């Protein structure tokens, strides 16, 4: 791997900056008046979740809880309830815990530096760097899956980055980051956008790429990846059953007895309306009893559900 020289790097920065100004998606968390809290919420929601699914949930959260204090004053179960079907609902618990920490430790204001952000519950190195950059204009090295893929093709000449983030990738990202602070923020955003919209994993739109003439992967003849990425399975998994149980709890206004999870609404003698609709969907999965037990026990141990009056409910 050979890094671009300073002149070539300046060209790359300029080309992507111009492309981003013209082609970037109009997303609410990119608006100038979006609060740091709104950006933090978006970054947590966007982890492993497409923009199209995040948009309606993010807007609902911002209407309900426009500041960390608004969320911190609610039970954590309300965060889980309004997480909807984004998946990985522990992120909702972490956002609630972060809101509480922000209110208790930072007077209700999202911290504006990487080290302080990193101390918030549920905030890792990527999220801390992204919020510091996009909410506060800090010069931070932001590296997500899309950025890693662009760097791999553009500079390293490989179809895909390594299966897990390496120290070498971080050094490469740091070396490519513009020195000028404002440009560094736009560079992070533009490379991320390029990976999401053009330099995609399965069907890259190379003809639309603003930096294709500099791409080491294209110059090498588009060599295939050295491994086959493993997609995350869903149907028939414990995750699917957990999601179906969570759908029941989000709908329920009262604790749901375990018996209602173990027996179908028809067996219990009521029609599938209200909470019966997600219950019926759960039972259509035909999961094994031990799988359902794992799901229920796992949600309890993860703090996504709690026992109350003999039934399960969202945490209070």
C-alpha cells in the first residue's frame, strides 16, 4: 500500500468535498440547527441499521425527547417502547443511561470532546469520534464500515477491508484525514456517504465515483475479496424470537404473564387484537419451548424486561 502524495491527497480531499456538497442526502441530523443530542441519538440508531428505518424513529424521539433531560425524566422502558423495530434494543437502554449521565454529570449538555463522550454509557470509540466531529466540528478520525471499505479500495487496492478493524486501518485513516479542521469534518462525512451510496459492498457504482481515477482497486483490475462476508441470519434465530417478545411488551399496558407467551391467544380464549396481535405473530414462529425460554430469560437478564405482579413488562 502506497499513500497518495500531498498533492494527490489534496486533490482527493477537494474532489470528495465538491461531490458531497452536490450529492449528499438531505438528512435531518445533518441540518445546521440539529442539536448535539440529535446527532448522538442518530449515531446510536444508525449502528447496524439502515437510514430508511432510522428516520421515522429518530423523528419520533426528537419530538418526544428533544433534550437529554426529557428522556432522562422517563422510565428506561419508554425508551425501549419507542425504539420500535430498529433491532438491538439494548441501544435504547444505553441512550437512556447516557441521557441520565449527561444530566447528572454535564448539566444536561452533551459533552463536546472525544474523551468526555467516551465516558458516556454505551458510547464507544466510533460514536465518540463521530459526535465530536459532526456535532462539534472537532478534528477526529471517524472510521465506520463504509469508510473502511472506501479506504480499502481507494488506497489499499482490496475489495473489502479486513473482517475486523485493524491498527493499520486506523493509521491509514489518520494519514488520510485533512489537517484543516472544518475540511476534516466534511472529509469524514463525504467518505462515509461515498461508501453508503456509491462504493457499496455488493454492487459498487464505480462509474459514478468522483475519485475513480485514483482508485487502487480499479487500477488493479477489481480483484475479488479474499473472504466471503457472513451475513447475519434472522429467521429461526433467538434474535427473531426476542424481537417478537419485545413487540408484545411494547404493545402491552400491563405485565404479561409467561403463560401468554407459551400459549397462543386462541388457546387462551381471546381474539388477536391489541396485545394479541404481536402474541399471535410470536406463536406463528413455532419456536421450540427452550428457545422461547432463552428469549424470555435473556431479556430479563439484559434489563430489557422485568418481572412485575407475576408477568413481564418493560423496565420501569
